C-alpha cells in the first residue's frame, strides 16, 4: 500500500492506513462510527470445524482490539470443491458460524471461490462511539503493558503440521486461539486504556513496536513475565518455526535490544507470529491492577509484561 497514493482527505475517516491499526473506523454521526476489518488464512489445525472457529475468533479480534462491538460478519471462502468433500466445507462454515454466534452476532452473507488451497475468514463490521475508539497510538510513558493470552501458536501449529507437537501443547494452543477477545475488551472498556492492539502475525514484539512507534514512545519488556504456551520454547529450540516468525525476527533485529543471556529460542517465541492472539493493552499505571482484576473476573489471566518509556519511538528493550 505504501506504493499507492495516500487516501483522500476525509474528516470522517477516524482511523485509516497511517498507523497500521487493526480496523478502519468511519464516523457516521457524532455519536456513532463504523468499524470494518477482515482476516482470512489457510488451515492452522487439522480439524475443519476447529479451523473455522479459530478463523472467526481471529477475524472478530480486530473489532475488540479497537474497543468496538461487532454488528455482523460475512464469510470469505476459498475451497477445492472438486478435491475435497463438501462436508469439510460445511464443517469449516459451521465452526465459523458457532464462533460468530458466541460473539452475539450473525453471518449475513459471503463469497466463495474454487481454489486448490482452502482459505477461510470473515469481513466483520462493528460499531463504536467515536470518542471511545482505542487505537495503536495514544500510549504514554509509564503505561503498563498487559497481555491477555500466552504466546507460541505459530510455533505449535507448525509442530502440529509436522506431527511433533505434544497433545498438551496442541490443546493449549487451540484453546487459546478459540477464545474470543470479547471478555478482555469488556474488561478494558471502562478503564484508562491509552492504546491497544491484538497480537497476530507480527508477534508480540512486532505489534508492540508498531504501538510504541505510533505513540511516539519506547517500550521495555520483561522476558520472564511474558506467558508462553507449554512446549513453545522447546519446539522453537527444535526448529519448529514458521516463516512468518523468521521474517519477524529479521524485522525486529534493528528495533529490539536483547539481553545477552536470553536464549535464541526465547527470542523466537517473543517474535512468534500468532493466530488469534490476545490483546496487548497499554493501561495507565494507576489502572493496571483494576484491569487485571476485571480480566480475572471474566476468567481471563492478564500479565503485566512491561511498560512504555520515554525514548526513540518504537524501540524495544527486553530485560
Ligand atoms: Co489486529
Ligand atoms: Co487483523
């Protein structure tokens, strides 16, 4: 997109391309804005129903990351209809629909094409009050950084494909990817949250880099405080690392200062490309405990993994 003309000036576009935010936000009225996002990908697990549900949870996540409420969704489908039984597609779509219903909305349409490699996702429309949009930018020095899901889904889904993931790792990764970020979004809504995003393809440190850069601040991350899925570090050490995670590591090389004693495998997990990851929330230090309590009340374990600090925008120091 950086090779194309910039969007036309429009005062009602509240969030566009500039900050790499999770969704576009368009003001319809002084008290109402539309939030629009889409995500789709190839299967991350073997079971068709589970794949559909994970893809839907992931697509809905950008709505929650913006502090918005979902309104409706439409399907985006690519499927090899001559090579696989149609019942597989029905299972994918049922998984997606059940997850969307869990979010309290419905799927109202969609589009499909015949394609050798299956792909599934949603375009989701939501609403938010224009004054209550939570963006990438807005984080302030001193804000605590709270993460709501453990890392390692990219590494573990790669290990699943190679049939080397333990049942414990596989179950924990799938449980995390299936979990809606709705409860985390509800917990943060009434608090002094300055910025938030969901952790997906750029990994924890990639998304934190963009959040900090858009906010004009640096960040400090305590490696030991970051929650990891069981087996993720060992699988990274064994080379079960997706291409997306490797490109994140290359991107982050000039943007992250690592402590000399941190293992290569731990660095890889902190950079791991996530599917349907948790929310990364920059909350005023005063409200950090309140946020952890509000998350816990909804059954979500939040972890304070670091803080925003004054410094070169987007620079991350891992300690
Ligand atoms: Co996102
Ligand atoms: Co997204």
